[in-house]
């Protein structure tokens, strides 16, 4: 039987962060995914905390992920921002991946914006597109909430129908239009990685309704839904999916750099209008 992470571990992380940010209660958290880390530099009056200094937290092992928690102002709002996240492929179990969001919940966070880099499965999507996620498909059969239920966070059984908040999705789309572009809207298919997918797997994902494919986010969204947090997920198509290109990894950094200005503007406008 697996060990459930005790409430005390989450509380230890939360009280360390709470002290560092002077007891502030941030309503909104943002998680920056692969190659989107530079957006963290736009946060004003930052309080920067290394993940390695937070007791009970996790440690980022991916080179393109900074591994810092930043508290500060974005578009006039106080936010908590993770620059770099944790993934299943790094070796973490699904239930360990509940830690960041549950710590946010203990700090008073009510809504979270998840961002990621992903492959474009949908034939109408191209690298550089930003997609607002309306739902996800996780066929790994695992949950971050597996194990003894901790009532502090939510009920044993919970609905994930509509966990990608419709109002926030509408807000994201209208912010994009205001900035002069439009967003795609589709389903995120979770792939455990660290390898990219086979072309046959992608074809199966497409048949099942996947529009984007990526190795993150679902554990965070499932944890957030459990503790009643609103979720917005923005996915940057950094590459064509593995059946549309010989090497999905090629060009990811270039596309991220190309789109990071637009992505940052979108994020700032969404936060401003929250
Ligand atoms: N597959 C899985 N994860 C990804 C991809 C992809 O094509 N692109 C960026 N992250």
C-alpha cells in the first residue's frame, strides 16, 4: 500500500512560504511551463524563493525549468508564480505531484493559471498557436488524489466535469482578441514521457479527441479541482505532434522564444481582468 503524504508536509511548505511573503494571501497562482520561464521576469517587487529552500516541497530536475517560486505584482495584482514545475517523468509519483497546488490552497489561492508547451495534434493547429484547454484525457489511470483522503483539501469523490472554468476560458479568448489574435480551444492529452509519442500513439490520441499532447498539467488540474480551485490552462503549441514531424523536439526553444512576447501579453491582460 502506498504512503499517503501527511497534511503536516503540505503545512510545513505553506508556513515557510507564508512567512517569506509576509503573511500575504495570494488569490491567483500561475505555473509557467517549459521555456515560458522568462515571463517570471515581468513580475514586479518580486520575492524569490528557491524550491530547494522550501521544506517538504519538490525539487525541479529539468534544465529548462528554473525551480523558483516568485511572489509579486503582475498587472497590478498580487500573484504567486512557479517558474518551473514537476513532472511524472522526473520520477515523482502522481500523489507527490499534488504538493504545489495543495500548498497553494493552504496559502489561500482560489484560482490557478497553468501554462505548458505541447505538441499540436489537431491538423488545424500549428507551432506558435496558443490553445486554451477545455478538457483533458488522462489514460494513465492514475490520480494525484489517490491514497487516504485528506478532508482539508476536499471530498473523497469529486466531479471533474467542467474543471477548466468556462468563464476563465471566455476571458482568455476575449483578452486574445483584444490583443489582436485568436486562441485555439481544445483537449489536452496527457503523455507520461519522457520520450515523445509514437506516430501510432498520436493517431490514436487524435481519434480519441486529443488536440494537444503534453507531459504535464493534468496532475495540477486534478489536484486543483479537488480543492475547489478554478483552473485556466493555456497551452503553447511548440511543435507538430510526432506523426506530423520527424522530430517533435526540434525547434521547441525557437518557437517558445518567438511566442513568449505574445504569451506574456496575454497572461498580463488575463491577470489584469481577473
Ligand atoms: N509531446 C509531448 N510533450 C510535448 C510535446 C509533444 O509533442 N511538445 C512539447 N511537450
